[in-house]
C-alpha cells in the first residue's frame, strides 16, 4: 500500500480507537472519503487492511463495520497475547542490550509522566498516553527481533484497544493502578526475569478483561451496536 494509503489507515484506526464510531457501527466508504480527503477506493483498501488487523469487520453484501465487542473473542485474543508475548518477552530479555535497557527506561519515564486522563475529558483515555503506552510495550518486546511476533503483538494490541476504549468510564478502569503494573513490568525486564515478566504481562492483560466485565460491556452490547 502506498504511503498516502497508509496515512488513511492510521487516520481511520485513530478515529475508531478514539471512539468516533461505536462497536458495530457501519463504516461508509463514500462519507469517510469526504472526511479524510481521499477517494472511496483508498478508504476501501484501508478498511480491508484494518479488517486483516482485526479492528474492522466485513460482512458480504453489507460492507464494513467497527468490530463488535464479544467476550469470547476478547478472552481468545487475551490468551493468544499472553502466550505469544511471554515468548517474545523471554527472547527480549535474553537478547536485549544496555541500549535497549536505556530506551525502555526512557519509554517508561515518558509513559509515567503522561496523564492517563485529562481534566477536561476524564471519561476517556488521553490519546497521548495511549501512544506512550503502545510505545512502552513495543519497546519491551523489540529485542526479540522477530518480525512476525512483533507484528502479531501490534495487531492484538489494536484489537484489545477497542475494548479498553469503551471500558474507560467504568469504576474498575478509573481505579486500576496501571502505573504500578508498568513499574513492575519494567523492573522484571531490567532484572532479566523472563518468567516473572511473562506472569506480569498475563496479569496486566487479564485485568483488562476483568475491567471490561465490570464495565458491563458484554451485557450491554446492544446499546453500542
């Protein structure tokens, strides 16, 4: 896909994760082309790419939709993420050098200094924090040096981000100590504790499932379709 097309992919991904369209909402290429200043063909190509990434669904004779929230899907995604990232994390702590340690510390510092929520929009997650969060987790796994594992981790993160976005207003999400979770993950990585790191990542991701359940998103799917 050309650079211009990838820019549209990124714009649509950001809009979906930013909550512009709720889960299950139809994505009309013509209207989106006008919104993003491009052609319907480019939008369709972008939506097809996002369908492959698991963020958009396609239904024959109906078109493209924001992927619906589904508990079993979330559990399956989470389990795949836990298993695959445990392996990637083990390779990362085996292969990572001092430069990686420094960059990981820097990524965590930026994340910890970025507010998760803004005073004027406490009902949603700060987009800058989301970017820093993704950067920290990406840097954590980077030394594994496996293109396939890193691509899988990125795609699964996209899929779970949609759930995190719609659970953001719940009490469980508001009171979750994410900062402590990330500090513990950093400590395990720097200590080269591969087993502990895998355990912490599993707890980190499974807590997201718990937050979604406490937010009532599964039972309230009809309200957001």
